[in-house]
C-alpha cells in the first residue's frame, strides 16, 4: 500500500512571487543546477533569515570538519528519515 502524500501546512511564498529578501534567500538556497528551491527550504519563506541559517547549518553538518565521512553523514540522514517516515 502506498504511503499517503504529505505536504507542508506552512504558508510559503511561491518562487515566482518572491521579492526582496525572500528572492535573495531563494537564490542562495536554490539548487545550483535547476534553480529550484526545495520544499524543506521554502517553508522558511516567511522568515528568510531562518532559511539562510538552515542552509548554513546543513552545509556545516554535511561538509564541515568532522570525524564522520560524507557517506557516513548521508547514511545517518537516510536512516533518520526512514525512521521518521520522511519521504523527502
């Protein structure tokens, strides 16, 4: 049986309607290849500073100095997501 599709209940600003700080945050946090902003980042659109802070935290956790390798970090993220039934 398929899992039900889950969506955020948080109001977001669509990329096409973003301006000012939100547009700047989208430009910083968007996918480098496609320019699309992931939903996990878009939920911060009403508070662009939190979006930028989230992006920085992610980069620190995944790419910063650590005794864990990048594959180990990805594995931890995968396991935690699976345990939380996260489809992201």
